[in-house]
């Protein structure tokens, strides 16, 4: 059975957005724009569980080339 790349692409996009929001958060904190820091922090807090959910869904979907022990 061939694996769908949709979940992997969504996971890559989500984790990339986490990196971008973290960089923006640090930059805004350095310039003391605390409202923007709270916005980017909230985006990070929301995106991280989404990435975990997508990962678990892809992991349980099957198609991996290893045997479960």
C-alpha cells in the first residue's frame, strides 16, 4: 500500500510555521512589542498540538516499513 503524502506535507508546513512564529516571537520580544509576543506565542501553542495530532494520525495510518514489536 502506498503512503499518502498529504499528512507529511501538512506536518512539514505546521512545523515550519512553528519555527517562523518562534523566530518572530524572539524578534518582537527583543524590540519590546509584547502584544505581538503574546499573539505569536498563542499561535505556537495552538500549532504544536496540531502537529502532534497529525503525526499520530499518520503514524497510526500504517504503511511504514517496520514491524511493531
